[in-house]
């Protein structure tokens, strides 16, 4: 019994860093609620609203503008971090 387990572990140790990064990314996406997470804009009072260090102003990307009263969403399993004046795609 133990030999099979040891062989499996030895095979896993030989995998590349890319392999492990793909495993982590796949687990994150599996646990992610894509329908909710893919919504780019959230209410400006939401805990998920991306704001500047003062917490008063929404951070705005250059490639999209949220409707009035909405802010870009903070980073999550779907969106990368929003940076003021930069594309988010």
C-alpha cells in the first residue's frame, strides 16, 4: 500500500511550477461563482467596490466606465486588480 502512495508523491514532486500554478488556478475557478464574480460594476457602497486609499473615490479603469452610482469591482477570481487610468482587460 505504501509503495503506491510514495510513487505518486515522487511523480508529483517532478512536476513543473507551471503545473502547480495551473492546479491552483483551476481550484480557484472551481470554487468561484462566475456569474456573480464576472459582474464588473458594483454599488459604490458595496464592500467589493474598488476605491482609492481614502475610501471615498472609485478607481476608474481607462477601458470601461461604470454607470452612475457604481464602481469597478475589486479583484477576485474573475477580475484582476483595477488600476486608475489603466486597462483592466
